[in-house]
C-alpha cells in the first residue's frame, strides 16, 4: 500500500464538494461499465496534528463530558475524520461519498490521549463487501504518538443501491430491539446538528436545516451519529477507565427536534457497559453501544 502524506488535515467542506463531483462522475462511469470495483491501494497520513484546549472544551461541553485535559474518544474521531473522508472523496474510490450511510463504529483506545500531545493520523480503506441494501466498506484510522498507537477507529459505511457483486451474508439483519427501562432522556433542539457541525466541522447538509435535509431525502435535519455516540459514551463517565473497546451500531436517524430515551447499564460482573438511545414513542433504536474496559 502506498502511504501519501497530506500537508494538513483537510477541510470537510471542500471534501464534500469534491466528493459530490466524484460521485457524479462515478455514476456516469458505472452506466458505461468503466467504474472502479476495488479499493485504491492508498492510505493518507497527516503528521503533527495538535488539538487546542478551546476546541477540546467546546466538544466536552457539547456532549456532556467532564472538563479534563484528556481527549474523549469521540473527539479523537472528530480530529481524524477528515483524513478518512479524503480517501472516500478520491476519484478512484468505488463508492459514492454522496449519500453514504454510517452503519457502525468500533474504537480501540489503548491509553488516554492528552490535549498537548502531537498526533499522527493514518487512514486506510478495507473490507469492500456486499450488504443487503448495497455495498459496505470499513475506513480504518490509526492515531499514534511517537510511533505508539494510542487510538484506532473503524467506521463502517454503506452505499445504498450500489452493487459490486458477491454474496450477501445471512447474518446481515439486526437483532430485534426491546427498549430497556430508561435511565436518562435527552431533549435535542432543532439546532443540534448545527451546534455539532460548528465543533466537528462536519457540515453535511442532512444535519443542518430542514430544507437541505429534505433535498437529500430526509423529512427534517438529523442528528450526527457520532454526536449521539459521544453523548452515550459521556454517560458512562470515568467508570469506562483509561483504555477500552467502544462499539456503536447506528439504526434509525434522530429527526430534529427530538426527545430521546437513553439507558446506560453496567453488566452484573462489572466487566462491561451497554448503552442505548431510542425513540420513546415508537421504541425504535437510534444507536446501540457497548464498552469493555481494558485492564
């Protein structure tokens, strides 16, 4: 695999514009039989990423994290996310960035990351495979400090309606969800997507305004998946420990404004946590998560 060094973390706005153009060209190439069908053998790296205490504090306040000098796992995702998006915006990427759905996230945090540490970020793409509604792919991001891997995130995305061949796995369906007894409730305003966008830089139109969301097939603006996931992680608090594996599966999007029921529970043996966010009226899940501390 060829590793390409980028001069800095790219801006998401420009990447979404570039990705929209690449998606259009990809659709045309698919109709003529000239579209790429495999992942580019390329990774992107950005050296010397330095978060600021102001950026960190804004994220902590937004998702309900305690004010400390260590980076929440969801904040590390925010810092590294544009590098992965840059890969998906390439003209030789086989799936369209426009309309991509975030299915799941797995984070391995090996140790706490301080705000004054200098980070190197590497993003690669793997696991192009069929899904019952299209094709999915994993974007893997590793964050290192002085060549030590401190954080690794795998984000699984779905391109609906794109078929590249292969058999759909039999276990592609999600298990039925029965809402547990809630332990919390969120009241999310219509500006929730805009507030998270201001902190994360992710100004995807589906999250900003009803009109821009409707243009992309949603009745109202929807909350960012990683905003929901990061709030669930914050609900666990310090009990999650300094190293852990954090897994999130995304289900129904949260249409804003919204009231969201939540539950956070520790296992009977104390070895793990489960978290859930769902619609209190329909009982349909928005996000289901787990966390396993690493001794």
